[in-house]
């Protein structure tokens, strides 16, 4: 099927109709400190610029003993990045000898 794009929207044409598909750009990481957290935002901004997309999502999973949830919206030039740090509370695995 032929397809074409208009900004963030992608269209698929069939014999008698068009289907509109929205593509979301999402970058996921594991928490490795604030410096890497900020570097991940810059990395996503570079990807968005390359793809000529205005908005992206940055999801970071925080496995620390006392995780800190965050929800942020940042603007880089004409780009919008919505960031979410998600606490992951998980028991340490049991050590089982092999």
C-alpha cells in the first residue's frame, strides 16, 4: 500500500480510504545519575531534529532504593520533550546457588 507523511502524521492509502497513523517518538533509559539523565534529553532532541518531529517522550526507569519520580516538560529550540522518571520498586532477587 502506498504511504505518505505530513509532519508527525503518516497516512496509508487503500483503494477507497486513507488511514491516519500517529507515530510517537519515545526514548527509554535506566536511571544512571542526573548527568546521564540530562544527556538522554539532549540525545532525544537530536533524534527529533533529524526526523523533523516537534515532540518526543523520554521515559527513565529508576531502580534506586529511594527513587524520585519526576514529570518535566522541556523546550529545546522548537522541540518539546516530555520526561517521566518512573520509580521501580522491586525486591532484590534471591541468590540461588547453581
